[in-house]
C-alpha cells in the first residue's frame, strides 16, 4: 500500500461520506494472478497457501484498496472445485428439502464445515493485510434458497407453496446473519452477494414480497452489532433502487446492466455506491475502453464522497492483467479529489 493513506482508510471514508486523497478503488478480484504467482487455478481454489500467496502478489502488482478473502468456499468456482476434490456432486440442491427443513437448525459458523475453514482464512487475511479494507462474499438468502430448492421449483413455490418458501428464506436468512456476524467479529465487512434477486431473474413484486424483508433482517442484524454491510445483486436492478436505498445498506455494488445515473438519483448521499464498469472489458476490451468507462463513472459520481469505483461484478478469471493495471492506475490519477 503506497502513501500514508491506506486502502482501509479510503474505504471507511467512502462509507462514512468523507473525502481523503482520491476515490476508493474496489476490484472484485480472486484468482486472476494465480498463474503469475506460480499456481494453477485448481491450486488457488483448493489450497489455502496458494490462495494467500496469490493475494500477496496481487497487492504487489496493484493498489486496490479493497481485498476479498481468498479461497471462499461459497464463491461458485471455489465451491465447484472443492466439491470435485471431495468427490461430491457439483450441486447442493436437496430434493428432500421440504422434508428435512423442519429439522434443520442454524449451525454455529465455526462448526459449519466449509464456513469454519473459511473463518480460519479470514483470520489469516486480516493478519496479513492490515492496511486493506477486507471483505468476504457471503451468499445472499434468496440465491442460497434457490440453490437448495432449485430455481424452477422455487419459482413454482411462489404460487403453489409460498409458506414453505418463506420458511426456507427464514432459515437461509438466519444462516446468512450468523455468518455475517462471525466475519464482522474478525474485522471483516460482509459483502452479501444475492445474484438471483435481480430483475433479470424475478420481478419487483416478487422481490418485495419474498426477498426484501429478509434483506432488511440482515442489514438490521449487522447494524445492531455496530457493523457495516455491503450488498451486490447481479444484472438489472433499476426498478428496486428505491427499495435498496431504503434498506439502509451501507454500500451497494451495482452491476453493469443497471444504470449508475439512476442509482445516484435514488441514493446520492444515502448509501455508498460501488461500480459499475463492465467486467467483460477487462478480458475482451482495450485499455482505452476501460479508461473511457472509468471516466464515465467518475463523471456521473461528480466527486461524491460516497462513491467507490470498480467493476460491475467479478472481474473474469481470464482477464488481461495489463488491463486491470491500466484501469487501476487511471482511477488513481483521475479519481483524485
């Protein structure tokens, strides 16, 4: 971390609506530097030391202010690799979910298999990178419910068995809250990723009835503990911007298909807005296209203290490393306050 101001300080300032030296840069990165660090993708996704060493190289190469805890078993790529390593089916769908749900309790995070191991990684990441704002992805309750039930089955439940669907959402929400508070205790900000709750998947009406109350429970639980929480929903989310702002979420990461202008209209000064350069450009675009997109975002933000620049979603694993570096450098130079 260069200079006297740390990435942790920049992100905390953005969440509090304060200006320091420049706009905070939030790169949604994972294994992009694994090969350069001497590891295969599978090693990064399954071996803690490989994941940490890759993150070390990442921070040497870039000056992103925010880091994700690596080897997160709830990121789709990692989950698939770990389940393959253990000889398990790639899906966590439970055909018997209606029968077993009434018997399920919410596990303590340290006793929860994969998540307990992830908390160990959280401990190591915080100790190793004290100058960075550390966050970790925690799967949101709606996407978690659809993974367990199956997306098609859950869509039918909306009309055929809404009571069951609400029961399932209560369980997934309680699990998300327990996990969020566990990482908060370590000094990590929970980043709730609920991709299936976007308007590319469901309608605003379904979101407000089946998802919004549970998102509110998560935000309230984190705030009750004195913490902050970030949300990300994939795809098109314009019709629910007002709902998301009213949630009181501390920061919202907006995906590329959504409108940054409209989110600023709905939430300027009310929540910290993160995004929303098209992540595909990091793999398929040019340096000039990324710089143009970065400037577009900076122009829309117009120096707002509660703005953090970054991609609209996770940067592709096959991204051009020179593109990532060029984008970061441009944001440092042109995002100065």
